[in-house]
C-alpha cells in the first residue's frame, strides 16, 4: 500500500470517527458556575473575592486572595483552569469584551463576552495588570 | 562491522493491519458508552485525539527512518549474534517490554521526554480514542534510545521493532472504562484497570503502572498501584490543557521548556528545566508529582496506596 493511500485512509477514518461521535450525541458541555470557580480556587488554597462568568457560561475569570487571578474555560464536558499572579497576565478590554493572555501555550488567550460592560473590578484589574 | 541477521519470514506492517480493528473497537465502545452510560466520550476531545494520531503517523513517516537507521547502526556493533529462534524471540518479548517500562517511567520522570509523552495524557477522557492521542516529537526527542541496548546485546533490529509494534497494538484496547477487572490476568498482564490508574491524576495514582504488556515490571520495581473502586478517577494532566488545537497540544510543553530556558540563570537551571522532573523549578515553587503526592500523603496518612 502506498504511503499516500494509507494517510488518506487514516484521514478518512478520523472524519468517520468524529462523525460517529457527533451522531451518537457526544456533544455534551460542562457546566461552569460559581461553585466550580470556588472549587478551583479552593484547590489552590485561595478564596474567590470577585468572579465574573462570560456570556454563554463558556469562560470565567475571578480575582482571588493573594493577588492572583483564576480563569476557567469549558473544554467540552470538562473544564480547564489557570491560576496566576495578576502581573503575569495581560488583560485587554474592548467594550463588553475582555481578553486575557498567558505565557502558557497550552492555554490559549481567553475571551469573555459580557452582556453589558465588564464588571468594574475587572477593569481595575486590567489597568493594574497593564502597569 | 557485521550485518544484522535478517528475519527468516516477512514481518507484516503490524500497526497498519491493526487499524481496521481499532476502528471497529472504537465504534463498538462508542455505542456501548451511549447505551450503557459507562465511560465517557466527547466529540471535540475525540477529534483532538484522532488528529494527534494522524499527526503521529505523519511524524513516523518523516522521522521513523532515523529510528530504524539507529537500530541497524548499533546492530553492527552487537555483542552477540542472537538469531531468529523461538527462545530468542521469547527473550526479546520480555526484554522489549522491560525496555518499554523504563522508557515510559523516565518519560514521566524527566521533562525532556515528558514533553513528548504528555500529549498522550492530555485528554480529560479515557477511551479508545485516547490510545491514539500520540506524540509527534517522540523520535526527535530520542525516545528510541531506550531500546538501543537490546540491539547492542544482539537482538535483531527487526525483531525489536516487531515487538514494539505488538506492544503498541496491545496497549490500544486497555484504554477503556468499559472493561472492569479481569480476574487472575490482573496479576501478570497490563489491563484496563491498571492502565486507568496510570492515566489518573488523583494524587495517590500519580507516577504508577508504567507497564506496556506485562504489569510484572511495576510489581518488581515498586510502581504498582491497584485501582481503588471507592475513589472516582480523574484523567488528564495536573494542569489541564485549555485547548483542543492539535498543534498547541503537540508543542505546548516544548514551548514551556523554551520559555523556562530563556529565563534560566545558570547551568544548573538549564539542566533542571530540561531533565528535572516535570514541574521542577529552581526555587521549588512549582508542583511536581512528588510534591503533590507528599502533600496528599501528609493529609491522608492512612490512605497511602499499598499492594
């Protein structure tokens, strides 16, 4: 069998498997709420001071005790979180949209969309982090 | 220099021939999970795992020749002429499995090799597609060096490669939550139960059950931990990935190493970031498996796992 034939076959199989998973309804999404945010903070031995969950509850950010921030994003039916000093993140605000960037390649920039303006504490955090 | 002893029969492309079996078993497992509600699938996660598998295949085409060339090169300097006899093949099976154990253990204990192997652990799920979530950088991080001693002793290169392929195919089916414990097989073989422990991130399960085909190596070298049905397993890595992007999955730890090396202030720090345990930092501020296990053991003195 030629290499290209094997690779093309593998790619076709990948598409078939993904289609099968979708057809079988494996599209469930994790629930992201304040309890989950508190759980992530507690795992680090920290408390949540302020928290904001983005539109659609796909991502969230929280200010924790100890000058740290927590971000959480929905990963399918799981969640992924990062805790970092506020100074180690870059927070950008544009209207009702907030973008939080990390040095970690395994956790791409987090975008949060709010119905109205982002909470004031987040704007303060953005100004503080930018300094 | 002596030419390697050629096999007396044509060795089939074991992995390629196993692929149809992989496909059928994944479909069966998906249907079983849907009907029995035992185990978990998620389409984005499976897509990432399968994409990593496809990328691994491409990486194999690009760099696999380097591995094979290394085996044949070392074979020229072999100590003994171990031919293609049944006793030698039996010995090679055990030797390959032992080499796999040590490769796998070091791939968890040293960041250079963990940077490749972390990919396989980066799913928060444990199903047959997780088995196919394989590294793209195994060959170029010299993972194959752990098998070179076998060739140096005198096992023919093709024989070692054959048992590596058999081991890889064996390890596919143990990535499932659909199969419970398997009775007496649990004593000798690596089973779904044993390998679930290996993929779990509960502190008591960290750095355990490195076996390929036979669990005996973990029992011999003190890394065996049995599955505790009273504690639900959590899968993935300590700092779960926040992406399904295959390229970020493939290279995130390498990028982390590069970032750390950029800030290293001494040769000790360079070596620590490269070959220290994953999570090593000069001031010890980051978490390693050892520190996580120690903290857990301090809080749960009566729950330290024992066989």
